[in-house]
C-alpha cells in the first residue's frame, strides 16, 4: 500500500513539474519572435539542459525576457519565469544564427567609387557574424562614395561609406547666380563633391573662373556672393 502511494506521488510530481523541454521551447520561441522579423531566417542550435532539472509547476503561461542589447548576438540568455506562487526565474542559453539578405560586392571596387546595381548583389548571410553592421538595399548606398577599396564578395558595411554625394567632383552642373533679383544659369564643372548644403567649388564653363557655391539639389549649385 505504501509503495503504491509513493509511486503515485512520484508520478504526479513528474507530471506537474516544469521540464527542461518546456523551458527550452519557451526560450527558443522568444528568440524567434525577437529576431525572426521580415526577411530573417533564424536557425537555433539546441542547447542541452540538465535532464534532471525540475522546477515547480507553473499555473500561468511561462514569461520570457531577452536582454536589451544592440546588434544581433550569436548567443543570448533568455530569462524564463513563472509568475505563480511560488514564482521562479531561470536563465536559458540559446545559440542561434540569423540569416538576412545583405549587399555584397560583385567586383573589386576602389576608394571613391560610388557603387551601383552593377557593382553589388544580395546574398543571404549570418548577421550574427557581422559585428560592424551590414547594408540591405541600394537606397542605403545611393550617392555615397567608398571610404576604402573593397574586394569582390565582401559584405558592405556602413563604415565603408563616405557621406552622400548628390554632386560629384568632375560632374557638369547647373551654376545658379542671383544678379539683382534675376536668376541666371550657366553650366560649370564641380571641382568637389557633396550632399545638399555642402560648399564646393565650380569652374564656370564660359569664363573658366572658379566660383564658390552651395549644393541646392542634384546637379545644381547656387553661386555664393
């Protein structure tokens, strides 16, 4: 009689306890929710937990919390907790890879080049390994020159880019001058590059004079008084 009662108590306890599989499933789901956004593919490497680990049964749904951090780590500790009575919290390690489509150079590029569609393509890469960041779309590089030379097959990083240039050195631009309230336009060649608001020099196509100006739009420079 006592032996049968003891067996029933052990069986009921095993059913009621929160098993390692439940903890790991909750932690992995939290990671997929956090990092599996649009365009991401999350691959999780199962992390073995002590099979004898037992925590009190939780009458509520398990709660999860990921640490606040920048970037996408390859390993994260997820806090899994029970808000019941008695409550408990345990840290569950999760190892992962997060794959996204990123821009990769299609050919060698020199410093100062402005990469376009023919120079880059997308590839799926594990962004947990890209500690210096990555670029996902052509919109992010349009008008930017390269700060350093790059080999073919290299993932483009934000640090590879200089400031955006909607006017490039050597480009023919429209030089705009205000003469007594009358707007006069002539062609010239930009000697420097820059974004809107940048100060640069333009060689007047008619007189050959060097004019100081400010970029007011794509291919347009306003002459300074």
